């Protein structure tokens, strides 16, 4: 999965937003971890050419992952994002951020 654009969006976050993102990534609930393994029988973040021209999106929606990061960069909290996009739940956003954090972590050999 190509996350180059998402990596650029993360770089645009303020230190406070980076701390909030880090806290969300560091403390996923047990339910979020279970849903991460079972949601839609696949990962939280998916790509396919039939939806959003292959851009990474939230599984089961047409919401691009970049939109969630743009909302965070604009100062919105996770709760405000969920309130603004009814097809997202708190657990879904946390699951997306958790998966994104895992994808962006460098592999140490």
C-alpha cells in the first residue's frame, strides 16, 4: 500500500496534534484491536482502483484516510471527526490511526 501522501499529511501536524495522534495510536482499546482484526474481514485501511482512484480509504466507506489526517491537521479532535462523518465511529477512526501508525513505523533489522 502506498502511503506517501499520508506521510506528507502527518508531517503537517502541529506538535500538539502529533501528541494527540500519538496518544490515540498508543492506547487503542481492546475493542478497537479486536475490530482491527475482524472489521469487514480485512484491514481498516483499504485500496482498490474502483473506489477513490485507488487512494487509501476507510474500509466500508468512501472516506479517504487523508481526510481524517487533514481534519486532525485542521485542529479537529477524533470525536469531532466522528460527529462530522456519521459513517465513522470512534473505534473506526482509532483503528485507522492504529493501522496507519503500524504501516508508517520503520522496520528495524
